[in-house]
C-alpha cells in the first residue's frame, strides 16, 4: 500500500502542472490525499457510491470521478474538480501515473520481502535464484551487508532517512527484519573494498544525525560474491555488532574481518571460559584488579610491552613500573615482560569481559 504522504506529494505535483484540484479516496470514500484547501469540499459520499458502481469514469456535480486499478481490482477513487474534455484528459493521465506508482511500490515491496527472507535463510536455494531472476536482481555480483543499530532503541525515522540516502543506488536494498536494526545490502562497485565501506559507514552516521552519531553503531559483514551468500554476510555483521560492543566499545564502526581474537572468544561456550579463568587465576579474577593495575596492564599492552615507553606515558619512574609488574607476577604468576605470559593475560582479560557481557544479557 502506498503511503498517504506519497499520494499527497503526487496530487500536489499534478496540481502544480495542471492547475486543477485533485483528491484521492479509498474505496469507502475516505479522503487519503487532496489539494483542496478544505477536504470537506470533497464529496466522499458520491465517491463511495461511485466505487460500488460498474463504471470506471463518472461526471457528477461539476467533478470527474475515476477508478484507479491494481491488477484489475479497484484500489482508489480519483476526483478532479471541473468539467470539460481537458479535465477528462488530465484525469486519465493522473490515473496512469498513480497506477504506475502502484506497480513501482509493489515491485519494491516484493524485492524488500525477498531480501528479508534471503537474510533470514527462509528460502530454498532454487527459490533464491528463481525469485532473483523474476525480480531482475543479479545473483552473481559482489555484495555486503551493513547493519545499523541505535543504542537508544528503535528510531522509526532512520529507516526512511537511510532509504533516501541510498535512493540513487537502485541495486542497493535498505530494509529491517526486527525492531532494532536497519540493514543495507550494498552492491560492491569495482575496486571498492573495506576501506571504502568504512568511509561509506562514516558518511551514513553523519547523515543520520551528526550530533548523535555516537548513539549509533555500524557493523560490516564480509563481501560475498553470490546472492545465496548474503545471509552469511548478515550473520557476520550481527556478530561484528555484538563483538564490537564487548571488545571495541570505543568504535562506532566495526568490520567482521577485523575482529581478530575477539571473534574466536565470542564463539566459546561459557563453561569453557570459566574453566580457562580458573586454570589461569585459580580462585582469583581479573575483576578484582584495582584501577591502577588495570591502567598499567592496558598501557603496557598498548606500548608492545615496552617498559621505558610505558613508564613515560604513565608519568612514573621505570622502577615504579617494574615494581607494579613484579607485584602482578606475585599475585597471578604471570610476568608481563614474558611474551607468553602477556598473551595469556591479554586473552584472559578478554574472556572475562566476554563472560561479564553475556551475564548482563541474561
């Protein structure tokens, strides 16, 4: 069904060209769109009676009435104010325009429905190719799924904003399969890669609302070469969105291909994670580390285990940093100056972060 706003834009455009007032009613005579200054001037009762009649065009009380069909079924009543052959001609042209609009929106709905089912793996392989061919969607070109989520929950206006942003890209699809995310199925242009997709994601954030860009998160799946793989790119984008919240909270844009070890940890069962933490820390937990210790650890990792550079950035003496590392070794049995121990602690901290996140979700 075409929205009333689109119908209103249509009749206003037609009036601007023809200088004739028009109204569109449903088959019960309810006014959906009109250029009349006062819709009470629209004879809804006559429109409703005309809808029940067996004719397609009727002239009555100084107005022309036309039925607008959707595949042989009357969908709307078009009313033009005025008499004469010119009015009749304008009415036929307007009916033709609205019927084309119905066809275009039905095609868009069919494509949108196909993309939703494709993303959710609701189609058999043979159905994917058959429906894609019927809807004139190429199956053997590169695509990627981009997922957009607002941290404050559903925003009804964002879907339409993004659709408007991608309106010129006829081979891209913007849809939603749940109450929280907007999904872009993007056709990859020649020489376009993940760097360009990150720039595109940044542009999307800026166009949504530059002042609220921090409230949105964007995840990018992997580029796939066949339409049957689009659902995989969608699942990867969903995972990237979740992994990003856990391990990359400071990023608004996360790409599945850059998740690193976080992607592996996210797929571990909680029972295995708990076993690993017990093995490393015995009865202790990294959650018990004070702020000073955590800051020291993170800065030491950020500086690739370089004692001198870490002490400089922490504004402490080198011996003070060595004392802190010795203290950490005594408490955990891990010496961060030894690469293997440093890797073990790094992974353990990520595992704990993952466990805490999953507990919060429950």
